[in-house]
C-alpha cells in the first residue's frame, strides 16, 4: 500500500515543483519587461501606455520622469498624483522627491522669467514635497539638498517681491508728498 501511495505523491510533487518553476519564470519575465520599459522611459523614448497602466507603480514613476524630461509638467504631475500613496514608504518618499523636483524646476524657471507670483507658490510646494519625502526616508541626501535649494530660492524671491513693493510705495509716497491746494476752510 505504501508503494502505491509513493508513486502518485512523487508525480504530484514533480508537477507542483514544475508549476512553481513556471510561475517564477513568468514573474521574472514580467520584471525584465518592466525594467526594459523603465530604461526606455528614462532614456527619453516614448513607450506604449498599455503596459504602464496595468503595470506596477514604478512604471508610472518612470513615465512621470519621462514627461518631466520633455517639459510636459502637467502630465507628469497628473501621473505622480496617481501613485503618491502607493507602495512602501521608501517608494512613497521617492514619489514625493520627484514631485518636489517637478515643482522646483518650474519655480526656478518662473523665477528666471521674473514671474515671482507664480514661482513663490511652486517653491512652497517643492519644500512641502521634500519635507514629506524626508519624513518617510530621512536618509535621502538628494531631498535634503533640494530642500535647501528651494529654501534659498524663496528668500531671493522675497527680496524681489519687497523691491517691487518698495517701487510701488515710492510712487505712492511721491504722490502724497506733492504739495497741492488744501481743501477745506481757510
């Protein structure tokens, strides 16, 4: 009886191990395919959206990076907003770091073009994203450095805003100091 039971158990174990091997090979193939897509996106090559939508969040992060490289900031922002809460804390920190980079690049561009009213909120959003990234992963030196850059950018913009305000005040002060005829009783 033991001999009759041993033979089907061996075949069952063989079938089970074969199916586990096939499952692992398929998973390895999917990971390799995803890595190829990520490398294509980071190299600046366009990729079909189908595998990205159905794939892991890392593919969407790579797609957001692709959009940022192409200066398509709105699409990068919408792509990052889809994955901001997904994954482990280290991945979430990476997403927030990339979000901060997106805002910081826009803030620097706006400040160089003297659009201070646009650059100030973007720098604030970049600082907020870097702080969130550092709260999730305090060992990210790139986030620390970029937070410092964003913090240095904002005081420079405050100086420019104050200079614009002082120019407006000088015009107002000039107008109020011009002598004129008093109105009222003599």
